[in-house]
C-alpha cells in the first residue's frame, strides 16, 4: 500500500523551500516510490485559515500520515497574538500530539563549504556530529508554567524543568543506537552540578548504558559543551541532551557548518513515524524573494526516506544529488562565496532534480 506523506509548507520561506523538495519527490515518484501527497497548513498559515496554529483539519491528516514534511513556521505579524495562538505553539503541539520525542539534528560539513564557517577550516573540516535532542518534555512542556503575582505582590514568570524516567530512557536508547551505527561515542549533556532534573537525567543515561557496552559514554555540563563545540567540535560523535539544551546547542552546531540553511532534521516517534523539517526558521525577511536555500528541506526529505521509509538507496540518491550541485559550484545567497555561482531557490531545486 502506498505511504502517505503530509506536506506542511508553513510560513515565511516555508512554501518556497517545500516546493523544491516536492520537485525532488516527484522525480522519485516517477521512478517508482509509492507515496501519495496531501497538504495542510500549520503555524501562522493555519491561524489565518482556521484561527488555530494546529487546527483539527491538519491534526487529522497528520495522525493519518506515515511521514510529514514541514517547511517552517512563524512571522512577525503573529507576535502579538495570544500565546496559545502563535505559530510556534502549532509546532510544539504537533510534536506533542504525535509523540515525536526523538529529534535528530545532524551537523555535517560539506567539504565544498569549509570556508562558509566562521571557524577556521582546520577546526571544522570533516565535521560530522549528530545531536539527539529530546523533544516532548523538559521545561518546554513542564507544568506549572505561566506569569503570576508572587507573595510580594510582584509579577513573575515561571516554568518547570521536569523529566520522567521513561522519557529519559527512551531518548537514551535512541541515542545509544544511533551511536552504535556511527563511531560508538556518545556524550550526554546535562547541568547535573546545579539542576536535579538533569542530575536524574545523567543517572538514567548511565543505567541505560549497561545495555550498550560497545558505546563509550561521556558526560559534559552544558556550559562546557557550548565551549567545546567551538573549541574542538570534532571531539563529538553523537550528543544526547534534553529539549532546551538541545534547542540551543543544535543552533550552535549548525553554524559550525557555515549555514543553518544546510541542516535537515527528523523528529521521530517510537515507530519511526516522523516529521522532517529544516533546522532553520521561516526567515520572514527573505520570504517570497526566491533566494532561500532549499537544501536543508531536500536533505530532510532524504532523512524521511531513510528513517520512515527505510529506503537507504533513495536517501543516498538525494544526498548525492545535493553533493553534486555543491561540487558544481552552485550556491544560494547564504552559502555564496567568490568563485561560485549564485542561484535562486527554485534554480537550486531544479539543479538537484537534474543531478538526480
Ligand atoms: C526549533 C525551534 C523551535 C523550538 C521553536 C520554533 C518553537 O527553535 O525547532 O529548534 O524551540 O523547538
Ligand atoms: Mg531552535
């Protein structure tokens, strides 16, 4: 039976970059990939159409889908909305609703882009890190939360950092198994010297490690990890961490590679149903100008083929096409440098299709 892909173009540059990934998908379909495509709004686009950032229309299709391809959500026109109506809440809601607890964020430096990083080429060349970020727990979802008047009559904001044992165990398993398929090194990032929630995290990760004797486990405080990521990033293979630390460290890791416009991500449930999206945001400043980099979205499609459809050959075919266009010297504005050829978003999509 054919698999169902739900496409969520979202906001800002979302529709432009998703359109390029769809071109790639159409080629794969013509070559026999048995999938059907549906489309729905998420984020600001969904608020505009249905008055909610994750409306029932989208929820129903998302629950039925085998995999989801998302562009990006958010835009300044939505910043004044009540918090529950903001685009970001749509993204958090779909992650939670579908139980997409395992967020895989690879940071790979393509040799052609070694000069695009702000770090010295010798520090980043050959970089290949996988950040495994827990995505449905932590301070992002912990209760209680809010803004209230405290006992001194002063207003205060508060959130709760909390991790249940089962939440830590399942993400630890994902991370250890990912490490087993790579260089068998896992670094768990915490703030166990200050925060009980992450002291507990560390304890559980150490316990899960007993099941993976072939993987070398290390631990690092998040402040040190932030420093080590720019000092000597190649010391890392797989990094596992909670939701908020992973949010921050994955943005940082992305810049080691020169452009956040290159980085895909996968958010998976227990059965490898996944939501695939570029790691970057909706970039409202360049939306509609046909200058955005579609490669992270196209590489997210490759991750979908790999993780949700178990089609390694097709995943590599897409990844090799991306490498081929980089080798040809084609660059969108974000990765442009002298001596290369600057192309538009749609031209980049066409080039990947040609390279397929
Ligand atoms: C990300 C983003 C989201 C997050 C926002 C848009 C809610 O920064 O996917 O990293 O914080 O998880
Ligand atoms: Mg983020």
